[in-house]
């Protein structure tokens, strides 16, 4: 039943087609993340060209982050109903369309509409649930490693693209930088068209690590909204859900909403040039890739609660250190390394805990709601830090608050009890 030439070629080499799906998903999330992270580079150029305040621009960024998260559980339901390929292509089309239209914007309401609502909705159609869906559908073994790889692609894409976009913006203008992003989004769309498959059963395969061909599941019953809200209704009755939701709220507030959006303007306030500040984000991206892939590997082997304890604790300490770094090259580089290793290493253990506690079939739906908490936190931090800068002339209070919240999250995660013995994952081999 291996009708795909790529699947046949991989089978001859004893390579599971799931790895091809991981590859195209990696590319898609990498490029999409560049679009999500671009506003962190373009905030200052927009201020200079249009005279918009930090608070005004932060409204659009907060809406984008909020929609990116709130769409998560509905994106999972849409993926379950219409398939991964259709939803990924819809997402890439919306995001590239919003960015193209923004090349001609002149008013702040256009920024809010295009970067806030259109790009926010488009990126939210897949959000982080795409990686969780691919990992849980295509892999029984190595699932944590796959989640780590795909999560790393998302976070690394947000960071590694920034110095390139910053350089293009400085030399050729922010519109050229956005046009490049659109071109990369179209390349990803072509890869999805050629290689993406929804489930192993589409090719008569079992998930990686399982035996025999998997049967296609019955089509989703009921509406997309009912499926998403039903998952929330059931999960919200458990303490596990609220602990994961609260800690992921703090995760979003201390990453996407704060560092990704406001680190470059913070560094500029202390005399660091924009391109050098953007290169710090690229350095974080490199170490984040290592840290998140390692986190996925560790999540297959160790207690995920204690992994999260260390991740949140070390992130909190690094944020509290930043104001005392004197913003020297050495101090900022030290921060970039330690913070980068922990940027989004929290995702693989959180996905693993969600799948353990709520089951494989509903894992992406429940994780969608947990991820909504992440982006609500990101939106609060994106606006709150911008508001602090506009009213207090300093970003530092926002960084201190984020550091203390991370230490609180570190203390909260271990209060989760162990999973029942029947649902514990088997050790990876």
C-alpha cells in the first residue's frame, strides 16, 4: 500500500516514513516561527518610520500571541477533522497573505488587523499542537525525542531568523525582510504538498515502534468547537490540567512575550546596537536547539515533573541575573547561553505529561488548551513590558517579575502526583 515513491524509497532503506513527516513538519515550524518572531526585530524600525509608540505596537503583538495560543485547541480539533496537510497549507497561506498585505500598511489599525488578527489566526491554525499531533500519531517509541526536535525547530526559527531579518532591515528596509519570509513560507508549502501525510494508516503503516498496519480511525464526530470545548470541560476537572496550564502561562510570559518581543529594545536602551542584540537571540536559538532536543531525549527516560522543576528554576535565575549583567558582551553572552538552553525545553515534558494523563487520542486537544495558557501569558508579558517601558521608561520591572514567576512555577510542578502505574511510559530503547 506504499503508494508514495518517497515511502517506497525509505522502506527499501528500512527508514520509517514518519521521519519524512517529521522533516517536513520541522521545516514548516521553522519557517512559520520566523514569521512569529519577526515583530521582535521590526518593532524599532516601525517606531522610526511611523512614530507609533511601544504600547501601540505591543497591542498588535499581544493580539497575535493571544490568538496563536487560543486557537490551539480548535486547531487540534480542525486537524483531527480535516487533516494535517489541509490545515498546514491553510495556515501558511494566511500568514504569507497577512505579511504581504502589511507591506503597504500606513496606520496602526492596519498593523493590529494584519499582524494581530490575520497572522495570529494563521499561525494559530497549527500552533504548537502540530508538533504534538505528528509525534503522537506517528511515533510510539522516540516520541519525546520527536517532540523535542519539532519544538526546537519552532523556537530556533523564531531566534535564528532574527539576525538575518535585522541585517536586511538595517541595510534594505523592513519590507525586504518580510518579503523574504513570504518566499520561505511558500517553499514550506511546496514541501507540505509533496510529503505530508495525515496518519501512518494513509500508507498502510503502523506508528514507529508498533507492529502491524494501523487501522484508520473513525472520522471525528460532532463539531470542531464541541470537540475542543469537550476536551476542556473534562480536563478542567483535574488538578493536573490547572498545574500544567499555570506553569505554561509562566513559560509563555517569560519567553515569547518578554524575551522574543522586548529583548532587542531592552538592549538598545542600554547602548547595545540592534544587530548585536539580534545576534544574541541567534545564539540563544543555537543553544535552545541543543537544550530542547536533549529535553526530549530526557523526557523519554526520566520523571518529567523534576525536569520541569529544573528548567523553570534555572530560567528564573537567568532572568534575575540579566539586569546585573551590565549588558556587556560577556554578561549578555553568558545569559544567552544559559537562557537559551532552557528557552523552550519545557515543551517535551509538558507534552509527555499531557499524553500520560489524558490519553493519546485527546492529547493534542488538551495540550492545545495548555498551550493557550502559554500564549495568554505571552500576550500579558508582551503588552505589560511595553506598557512598563512607555510609563516607567524601563523594561526591568517586567524582567524581575518574570524571573520570580519562573521560580514559583518550579515549586508548583513537583506537587503533581505520579502517573498511575498503568499509564507510565515504557522506558525508551
